[in-house]
C-alpha cells in the first residue's frame, strides 16, 4: 500500500487558497503516521480530528480494507457528526467504485460519479 | 435523493439473489480450465486460481463489513472469526470451523467439509495433488492482506473416501502481525 493518493479533491467554497498545495500535501502526509498508530487502538472507522498544524486540522477515517480518507480543513470547529456523515458517504461511494470489476484495487479513482458525490457531500455536511 | 447526492445505499444493500449451482459450476469450471491453460505456460494451476481469489478477497473485505454493518477487525481472532462465519456464509451458505494450531503461534486453520468448489471436480491421478480450493485460499489471503493482517494462505484437502473430503485452509501469519498483536 503506497502513499500515493488514489483520489484528491479541493472541496473549498472559495477557491482562493492561502496555503500552497505542497504544504497541504505535506500536512496530510505527516498525519498518516498518526493514523497508522490510531487504527490499531480502536475498531472505529471514524477517527475524529487527529492532527493540527497552525490553524489547520486533519480529520481521518479508516475503512476495513485500510483505505484512509483524510480531510484537511481550516479553523472551523466541525461537529463530529457532520464529519462522520461526510466520511460515510465517501466510504459508500468508494465501495461502489471498488465493486466495479474493471477497477484495479489501489488504482486511481476516475469515476465522475464518485467525484460528484464527494463534492455534494461536502456541500451538504461541510459548507454550513 | 438528498441534496442531489446520488444515493448508492440502495445499490449496495440489494437483497441477495440466489445463483443456481449449475451457473456457478459452469463458471468455476471455465475458470479452472483457463488456469489449466495458463499452467501450460509455466504458471501452476493452483497459483493462478489463488491469484484470482486474491482480487475477490480484496474487494470482499470492504463490502462484507459494510453489508454486515460491522466495525473494523483489529485482532486476529476477530478477523478470522469474521471470515469463518460471515465470509463463508456469504460465499458457501454455511459457516466453517476455526482452529488454532498447537504447533505454531503463526498458524490457524479454517476447516470446511466437502467444500463447494471441489464438488464437481475430479483430479486425474497424473495431476498429483492439485486442489481447486486454492481459490478459497486466495480469497482468504486477499481478505487478510487488504486488512493489514499479512499472511500466506494455502488449501489442503484430505480425501476420506469417495464421497467425503475434508478441506483445511491453512493461514500462516507473518511474524510482524503476531508482534503487533502482542504489543496491543
């Protein structure tokens, strides 16, 4: 299992960013180490907020197949329920992609329906 | 449709439809024949079947946990129990027995009498010990490896008599997995 992401999306409402893409990737990769420890401490999939850097936070979710979803967000105090619901929708859509017999395990996700649903879930649970 | 999100929940939670034994047997027989053809090019038949099983196991590990609404397994006993109960029920309509080896801390066994895969397969004497249950072994290995419980899984069948056979799926975990269990 490599550290290359199989899917990335910018879910910000305002597209102008105040940190570079490199920095966001760096923060997310750093947090992977924390996730790797946390997954063996509890059987929950939603791991809540696991790391922070300046005023950015990272929230994580780990599926039974050990696919990790990481969300980098700024400043906001998200209610855990909203984050969990967001991740659960991403999880369901991931399973749908996985069950496609033509999808190579651990491959890049190219499904536009997946991308669309992730953005819609962000709109519903994160943009409030 | 909530807020425009195309809900995949219905698709993933479809009621299970039964598949006829004949349809499955014909498909599996073609798979075995394909692997036999591959074996002429140097691959072992069992390895080819095992590899096909890996992909199935990998995908099942996500899907079955979702379907059974269960949390991740973080212990060996947990995940093996899940496999011998739920995975076997899903694939073969009955559950199997889980045993721990007395000789090695790395080994566990899943036992299935008269495994469905071998039901309509007779191995000619000159093919030796070929066991098509290596497909099931591949499924278990794919399931375990994708859940970070790396192991080598093989299938061994003992033929008691004409009608009865006893298949053991031997699971041999990598030392790192056992170490990790001990530390938690």
